[in-house]
C-alpha cells in the first residue's frame, strides 16, 4: 500500500490511541491486562504481579519454597553456600515437576543460639533465627501463596537444621486447610535421600578421604565434615555452578590448593560440570518425592 500523508496520519492516530489505552488502564485492578509480552522466569520475584496471576490462571499452581542458611563452611566456601546451592537446583526441580514457580529463597534459618554462640553461631558471618521466628516466617510465606491461588506448596531445605521447622509448618497448615484445596508438601528427601549425594559421587569416581577421622570412624564415610572443616565437594560443586569465585577457585589455583579431601578439582569446568550433574540428580529425587506426596495428600 502506498503511504500518503493521510495514511500516515491514520497510523499515528491509531498508535496514539493504543498508547492512551495502555496508559489509561488501571493497573491496580485485579483484571488488568498485561500490555507487553510476559517474562519467562520461574522465580516469582522476577515476575510482575500480572505475570504471576496469569501463570496461576494458566495452571502453574505449584510453588517451591527453598530454605537455605548463612553459616561457616571452612576456608574456601562462602557462608551463603546453601542459598547458592538452592539457586542452582531449584529451577531444575521446577522444570522436572512441571507447572511450578519458585519462591524467593528463605536465606535465614536456625543456626544455633545467638546469645550463647552455639553451633555455627560460634563463627563470624553466621546469621541465626529462633525456631519460632523461622516457623512463623515460613507459615506466612505459605499463607501468602495460598491466598493467591497456589494449591501445592513445596518445602525443601538444604540443611539438616531446617527440616523440623518445615515439617511442623506443613503439618500445621495441612491440618488447618484440611477442607481447602491447598496442600503443603515437606519433601525431606531433597536433603535425606542419598545424603550429601555420597553414593552418586562415588558412582562418578569421586571418593573423599578424611585423613583425620575420629576414633572408630572410617576415612571414607558419608559426611560433610572431613579434615577438620565443614566442607564437601557436594556443596562446592553446586555452588560453583553459580560462580566459581564462591569457592575461591582462582585463589586456590594460584596457591596450588584447588583440591578437597584428596580430590583434584581442576579444571574449573570439571567442578561446575559435577555441580550440574548433582543438581539434575537431586531434582529427580525431589520430583519423585513430590509425586509420592501428591498421592498421599490428595
């Protein structure tokens, strides 16, 4: 079609009318229409409220809540390791489950007495919550998602100290919502099944040795504490997927210390690949556990 001054005027007027319609729309209205293409993140904090609403309406009614922690992890691994591990694994879990979004990671959990500096609180950088605070926080997060239409709320924790609180919250809310559509699934298997992925790592040819075991303990055993430090290839690998700097890869390579418990971690790409494999393995475990929980609770 030949463009004339008249057709240009018509096109401009049409564009202005569209812009005015968008600007005039009330974005406080519950039925507000998204004026642009939706983002593609699975993390609810990276979506607009309209995108979350539309995702739920389209059937994405499962939300995964991960609890991590901030604690000491030896000389190489940063204090936020649990949170970085969750950042690596949770998107794969969401894809494995299907129709699932991901809540912001709950980064603060019980780590020991604050006043007495017990447990990990003996080490600077650790942040601890009271058990009641942790459970109250989780409860309100679950209630918030339920209020917005999520019907299956999944709780996973990357640390042993998180499990009791999540179990308590799931039990309490499921009792409260017994006549409602919403269920809370505490999937302890995410943490407990093949704990620290000991068997999986062995299947990959990775055996970690503790050269200073306590009396009666084996040098090769299922643990995340070896050689007088709270660190493990299991955690380092999954954390490194986010950024190798988080396990101080460059500094350790420069110092000739890029190994852990008798295992050479170089090159950096290798430890990242191990982390990605671990994430897929844990996602498969979690998806199976979720399927079983659905059969039990529904």
